C-alpha cells in the first residue's frame, strides 16, 4: 500500500491541525473553527481550504470550539470540494468535531460528527462500541487510511465504520431531502437520529 500522507503542518501561531475524511480524504473543502458553536461560519472565525490529503490548520486565539467541514459544493467558492480518491463530491454536506482544544490534532469524519451530536462524555466510547471499533482506537485523532496502511490494531474496523456511517448518512439524506426542504436539514435529522440510537 502507498505510504500514509504527511501530517498537516501548522502555520506560525496555529494551534489546531487535522484531517478531513469521508470515504477518502476531502480535498478543496472549507474548514473553519466554529468558536461560538453556532453551526455557521462567522466573519471573525478562522478558516482553511483542505489540501489533497484533507489536511487543514486553523489559527486559534487560544480558545476552543467546534471544527466544521463544509463539504457541500453549493457553498460559493468551494465548488472544488471532492473526495480525493474518487474525484466526486462527498454525499455528506458537513462534518463536525465538537469541543476541540488548541494543541491537538483531529481527524474529522462522519463518526466524529455522530459523536458530536451525542454530546456526552462517553460519546466516542459509545460510537466505537456500536460500530465495532476496538476501544484502544481514538476516533478523534486516528486517520483510518494511515491506520489501515500501518497494519495496526483497529485500522480496518475504523475504516469500515467511517465508510459505513458516511454512506448511511449520505443515502438517508438523499432520500429525505425533498421531505425536509434541503439537504442540510435532512442531514441534520439523519445525524441526530443516528446519535439517538447510539
């Protein structure tokens, strides 16, 4: 297998680095630090466009917040957002990782989006248990493709779960979009329903 991609490098003063993953790395997508956790990009919030390996780095004034990845091609200026493995737009409109702190690297996936929606102290443990991911795997910081390539414990399970949840959210969102009025609202309902079940 090819070697894992390099870790994203933080620019001077940056405190939050990470990678955005769908069924492949999310390239050319808007990532921002939602410092006030209102679910939308405000003018004063740091933003970044992911590189070809989904890498991002966000400057932080020392505070935390939520990292959000807008994967929708309908967002003005981000029509290049695509899964770097397939070259097509991801079927999920947004990904999230709640409660980030400066100085830590994150991997933002559909799994972390569901864990953020659960919003409990044990949300990652619950996601890992339900989707068969070994307890030792940190879904918040483990790149599923790098873990699989390294042959470490849980890499396969993490990649399968990440892909499964991404495809489930994408498919159900497509089915509910007309009933909900738009993809973002439908996706929000799907993620919330998954979180409730987990």
